[in-house]
């Protein structure tokens, strides 16, 4: 029988436990805007597209971006949680 190199000489395995059920991860992003309704030096938080539309206006570029953002990726099971806006 041929001799082999023990795996422990090639790799180091650290046992760990994966959490049960659900995922604590949340997709959050920040968009930079030139809209002056966002106070300079602050970051505004929005939980959904409707709140973005109410703040910036339904036909604003920010509301259009939020519509796409909150849909998430095609076929995704986890959708974005929060969208932040800051003035640039």
C-alpha cells in the first residue's frame, strides 16, 4: 500500500456551528444624491420604496431608484432591508 501525507499537515480545520433557521443578514445600501432636501452631513434611512416616494416625491429619481432597489435581485429570497440617502 502506498504511503500518503496526512491531511492535518496540509489543512487546519476549525469546527464551527451554523446557526439554525433564518438569516440575520440584511441588504442595506447608501445612495448619494444632489437633492438638497437631504440635510448636509446626515444620512436618511428608508425602510421601503413608499417612504422614499413620500419624502422625495413619487416621480423623483430617488423614488425610481428605490423601486428597483427594493425589488432585489431576480430570483432572490432575501430582499433589501434599508436604503440610505446622503447628499453629495
